[in-house]
C-alpha cells in the first residue's frame, strides 16, 4: 500500500526539499504531495525561473487579491484533507506550515509527521500536542524518518534483473 502525505515546508527550502522528495518517492512506497510542484502553480514556475526568495517575492504575495488568497488556501486545505496525513520539514517557523499542521491534526484528525533537527522546534508544546493527538511522530532528521519508513514496511522492493 502506498501512503500519501501532504508535504508542508518553507518556501525558501523548496529546491532542496523537492530533490529529497523525489528520492524518497523512488525508494519508498510513499507519495508526497508537494503544494509548490504537484499543482498548477504558474506563480512558482515563474519564481523558480527568476530564482526569487520569499523576501523578493513578498511584493507578488502582497498583490494577491482576496480571491487568489482563497484559491491558494482552499487548494492546499483540500490536498491536506484528501491525503493520509501530513509530513513537514521544519527548519524555521512558517505561518502556512503551522496552519496546515493544525488543520491536519486538530480538524481532520490525520497523522502529522515532523522532521526537524531544531531542538527548540521539536519540543514546542503546540507541535508536540498536534503530533500526539494525530498519532504522528517527530523525527530528529531525515535518517530517523527513513528508518521509520523501513520499520513500517514502506521500502520498495528492489527489482532483480537476471541474465
């Protein structure tokens, strides 16, 4: 069985997270839905081509109409609701990621998995409680998450080619 998790992460880490996401999906029976790349986001394509950071793109965000904000939020919430749970990689605080965690854990009652080596984040009461009520887990880094996937039988079978 393939598990589908909504992949929540900061805008600034999108390139590295995307590379990691594709490797994980190739090695494990897991589908990670990345809201930056697995939706029709023309704004992200343009920002990636320009290499913009969040700070540089704030002007674009400020120009969003309320309807554009609604479309973005509703699209993300629909994806969270239809996933089996949420996986987030936290390096620094993010308002959008925090909202997605709360919706997934508290409202939809689906598991929240957090990867962070930031000790302050890992012990934050809000994160710990959201993980606890959702039956999720906090991982101290990528390796711990991979080991958890192996332990829970999410490894893809290696194809053996015989001559």
